[in-house]
C-alpha cells in the first residue's frame, strides 16, 4: 500500500496519484466487476484506508470523482471506502460517483444517502453447467458445425509473458480492431469502460482466435475476475468479412477452454440499457425511466438489442443489474451526467 487516507481534509492528502502496479495488484486479489480492468488505464488517483487491504481507483473528471466498479478490496471494507470517498468529496466540494456497480454495492451506497439509477445488466454463465441445454445449446452446436464448414480454425493463443507479443501478431490484432471499429454504427470508438483495448495488460489475459485460410478473422480477449473465480470475455472482435458463425463459435470455444481449466464463472460483460433485469419486482425509479427513455435515440449509434441478443445466446444462468450511484441533488446530477458523457465520448 503506497498511501493512507490522511487526517487532513485537503484534496491532495486524501487522494494520491494512481500507480498502475498497485491497482493491478488489487485487481488480482479482489476484482468482482468486469469494468474494473477496462477502467484502470484511466485512473488518476488512489484512495486507501489504514489497515484496509486494497482500495479505490479514482478518475477525476472536472468536479466529479468517479470510482469504476466495486472497491478493489474485501467486501467488509466496502462501506468504509465508500464513506471515505463521499467524505472527501464533501470536504472539497466535489461530487462522488460510483459506476457501473452491482446491486449489492449500490444498495450499500443508497443506505449512505447516495442516489442510484439502474443503467443495464450483466449476464453470468455458470461453467460447470456449460454448454447450455435447449434452444441455446442447439444454437451453439449449429454455430460450431457451421464454423467447421466455413473453414474456420479456432484456438487459444499460448500465454504471453511481459513484453513477449510479436510485432506480427500485434499488427494483426490492431488491424482487426480498426476493421471492427469501422463497422460500428457509431463510426467512432467509445471510451471509459467501453474502451477497446485487447492488448492492454496482455500478460494477464487469455486470447482465443479464429483464422480462415491463415488470416485472423476473430479474437476474444479474456481477463480474470479473481473475486469471482471467473473470467470476463471483454473484447469479442470479428472481421467484417468473417463468416456469420464465427462470433458464437469462437465464444463457445473460449468458454470450453475456461471450463476445462477449472474456471467456474464467465461473463461477456454488461449490456447498457438492457431490458433483462437482474432482480425482478424492483421499483423502476424516475431516473431509470429517464435513462431508458433515451434508448430509442441512442440506438442510432449503439446496438443495445443486438448486443443483448448475442449475449443471451450462451444461456447465462443469471443476470445482475448494474447501477450508476452518485451524490444527491440537482447540481450533482448535472455534474455526473456531463462527466459520464465526457468519459464515454472523450475518455476523460
């Protein structure tokens, strides 16, 4: 631990500059949220408490301090770390924002007086029961058979050590990313937890690739979720001219490999503004209605329905709601809305 939360109310004594190796060490012990690693490259500060292992990674966006995902710390320390950030914001006139976070942490923050809005949900696959039965299993088998007929070769790339990525393979991946981004409805790259960065922290990831005639036409990059004994299939990329069977077949191949290596849980990440709810019967708040009211407009640049349909193909055992939680009040709400827009479209 490189710092402790100082007694002083000043901004610099409470938050110290982020250190990537410290954040990565916390992630390797405590990560439960798929967004944690993706957001790590944007962190600007660390928040820690004396006697508490781990801490919070913070990104400062104007007058908003954003903590992406649950604290990288034991669950028993979450209340104290959350309170420390809100206290820091109160003392400095800033606004606290946590997100995306799961329902358990969102509920804890609500009891501390913060405002929560559901912004989507994340599917989780229980690998001891993979592959799924019924229609989902039939669709997966069909995609595998079609991929073989299409001449696709699916494989896991050997694990890479630090600095061991070959220039040729890096070039292939970068070209595939560029091709994939050009095919997106938005015509641009989103940032923050949506940032496309398959090669970041590559020494900690597993890679699964699809080739056709020797050419890389698909890639899945998976990162660990040590707090769940799971893995997050964070980037699923396909060439624009890849066979239609490729995406499903390659994800299924990756799930097979994870299951065979003893992993118990996997996820393809969250679906913003998902119609699938993790907790049925929960009250729909006015803020949630407002957020979901924007879905028809935002569909022009982001395929919410297509993403949800794709992730449902793999027969997830359950879905978990994802929330944005922030300080109460109209000024805080406006600050957070501006900060999130800035993060998504500009990166900070």
